[in-house]
């Protein structure tokens, strides 16, 4: 860590005369203009935000920052025997999740943001942000965090630099991304980087003088703004998760999706796993699911099928790029997991439980009386007494969750017992299959294979879940989440579908991944789940990769039968031995219900106007014809 207390110019670093800094005329345009040189850019951000000091980070600062946060009450150390090297943070109760309503895509042309993003004109947004960022770090330290998304220097990796006034964010970025002297040297040596500016928006020096800090500073007003053309990220007002750890949703999905569009690759909201069959054949599967569909569980799946293993490469985001031989290669650009704690238990996800034994930052979970953590689903019975996520006494009678439903763990991926050998190979892995999943009580079969790449893109474009709570809208109505990218695509969603078609066309047809749709959540008429899920999902993944082997001529038995919605497992091809499930009901395709579904898809596509690629319209017509036939 290098402290450059005198790095900003005298007028910008001074806290003795904060008024003088009001005269600073630095604008967002000045900052943007300086991005070619990291030192000039950092100086421009400092001139705008007016911190007391600027500290350059390379990972070596971690222990000092943690000690400071323990002293200030931001981090509560957990019992060193029960949970070594681990801490609990409690956020402000008004800063507990990503705020999609305050997430903006500021493309030059509104049409490029598309109808599913909040668009703001870049100039207007720069002016608004200029007003909130001016002097917003007064009294605080500004940290400069060069980071790599993906293994340092890898052909699919990218560099970023986040400046932030939150030590919690610095330490979390050190877990979630690669922060090291090597990365700092690359950035300082002139390598291109994505500039990401973050402030909690809580200056400690104002007109009334200096005020005391709080454990979780934040601001009621929040902005998570992206400028796709200049690749900039500006985040204000929140210290939480995807709002503040800017390598994750902001860079690795929203900005990277635009970079991918322009450069011929894909940044996707996908987990990445390696399956090894009893014969020792390895396959890699990338899978997209909307938030809260059990992605972390699937990424760390413990197969119930004898002889199969599943290893973890990534749990949330994959970057996919055509490789030199016409294959699709993928990396997990992240270095850690920022997972939802509630629902994670020994039965549901033993690998996650093992991962979290040590060196973990927990945020908004409950604290046990012996200094350990607890959340709903960790154990079947809650402890008799806890301190809840707000810091209040809690007993099982409280009637409120002890852990916030969006409470999280931040932990290094390398700690996961199921992490795959070579998970961080800079060249990535060859993707054999792509899986799209939604949460559907009706209609969508347990698994279906796309007949072609175009059909696969259609499956991705039509991912949806039934709304389950009145707060989400009309219960039972479909909530669309194409490619599970609705909140994360930095450009027009229908253009994203066109881009998928282009990337597919660039691949060798013999090496192109097969595409599948899955639905773990189908229910019977009595409202009971038809499929047990969790480790049993390995049976579906085994069929998926068996289909890959069949497509490559490695198996000659019949794996699938046709249906109007895609290829379904042939009788006996999906191994359900030992399970009491109604496979006919799980795979049933009701033509009447699907005709209605096709109408809804047409309405949905119409919201994107003429940007929907023609092959998707053709696919919809084909579905209708097949349903009639
Ligand atoms: C996440 C999400 O936090 O998808 O990963 O919402
Ligand atoms: Mn996610």
C-alpha cells in the first residue's frame, strides 16, 4: 500500500479549508478525459471528490484495513476457533441489496440501452453525478484498487481500476477480483483498464465541520451509472454488493457485455462447472439462471449419480470467447463468491458450508452468542438466542428473519473444496453445453435440448419465472428474464440475441456447445414440486453431457425424442433409478398451454420492436406450427 497523502493538488487534498475546494471545477468530463493515464485519472477523481488522502492498493493493505474496520466497528471479528479469520459486517438497514431502479445505462443513443434498461442521456447524467460526487470524499481516504477480472494477463481477462472511499469495498474487491502488485504494475505501466469510481456518498467534512463516522456509511440517494461507450462506471451512495463491488455486475456483466458485443465475445450471468463421467470423460457446462434459482447450489452440486463428479469453476459470471480452433472457451472472471447465505446448509450445499469455515466476510447474517454466524437454513433448528442482522436480540419467537434474506458471504473461490483443477487457467475451458433455466411451476419441461443454435438462443431469450409474491406483480404472471441478463445487459436485450447468433455463427459447428433449457421447479396440480432438485440435478446434467457425446459420435444409443419445444430425453435415457418421480409429468408438453405461451412470447418480443432478430421470429412460428401438427 502506498500512501500518497500529497498526491492530489493542494487545493484538492486540503481539509483545512473545505470551502476552497468548492471552487474545484473538475467535472466528470475532465475525469473521463484523463482515463488514458491512471495517474492523471486518479488525480482528476481526487480533484472532484476531495479526499483527505489517496492510497494505492495492491493487496498488501488488507490486514491494516481490516484492523481499522474492527477498531471502527465496521467489522466484528468472529470467534477465532469457530470461524478463523472471519468477520461480520452489518450494513445500514437501508442499504441491503442491488437497487435496479437506480441503475442506469447512459449510452449515447437511447435505443442502444433498449427498453429494459433505465436510460439517461450521458451529458445529463454527467452533470447530475458531477453535483453528487463533488467533494463527496471529504474527510475520507480514497483508495485506488487496480484489479484484474480473470487470471492476470490472460487472453480473456480484462483490467479495471476502482477508486473507492470504503475500506470494506477494498477488502471485498481483494477477495472477489485479483488485486496484486502484478496487476498494479500492468495498470501503472499503461495497460488499458475500465475506470470505476465508487463513493459511499457520506463526506465526513461539511459546512458544520467534521463529523464522526458510522460503521456503514451510505447515502439515501444512489446512482449505479454506466457509460457503455467510454466503459466508465460511476457508483454513488451504496456500500453493498453489486452496487459497490464494481468488478461484479457493473464491470463483468454490464460493461463487459458491451465490450463483448463490440469485440465478438460474451459476458454472461452464468455459472461454470466441470462434469466428469464414470468413464472419466470431462465436459464443461455454462448455465444461466435468474437470481435466486439456486445457482450457487448447482455450481457446487454433489451428484447423487454414482461415479459422477461435479467441480466448480464459477458460480455467477462467465466470459465466453471463440477460441482459435472454433471452440467456445470460458473463464470465471471472478476470484471469489459473493453468495446469498440463507438457504445454504449442510444438506443443501455442503461444499459451500466447507468453503465458509474460515477467512470469510459475512454481511447481514445473525451472530450467535459464542461468536459464530447463523442464517435461516444453516441448521434445521435456530439457536435459542441470536443477535439479528440489525444488531437486536433475537429468539425463534421473534417472527422476523434473524439474517437478512439477502445476507451474503464473501469468500475466495480457491477455498471451495469442489473447485476444479485449473479453474483459473487463463486460457479458460472449452464449453460443451449451455443451459438456460427459469423457475416455472407450469409448462416448461424438466429438460429440453435445442434443435439448433438459433433454437438455443430462442430458449435463452424466453427464460421466465412465474411471479410468486404479490409484491412482484400479479401472482402467476410471467416475469421475463432473457438469458438471466435482464438487470445486467449493458445494451439492448434484442441486440444481445443478435450478438449470440453472430457468436454462434463464428464457431465450428462440430465444436459448438449444445444448448438446453431446464426447469427444476415444475409443480403438480396439488402445488407439490415434481422434481427433488439439488444433488438429483446431476441426473439431468448427465443426460446433457451424454447428448454432447452422442452429437460428437462418442455414443450411438438413442438419447432423445422430438417434441414441439425441443428434444426430450428418450425413454430410459435420463437415469431416474432409485427416484420416485413422475417423469411423464415432468416432461409433458401441453399444446394448448404452449400455444398461450407462444402468444405471450410474441407480446414480449414485440416490446423490442424491430430489433428482434429474424431467426427468433421464425423459431416462434415453427413452435406454433409444431404445436398445431
Ligand atoms: C447476484 C444476483 O447477486 O444475481 O448474484 O442478484
Ligand atoms: Mn448473480
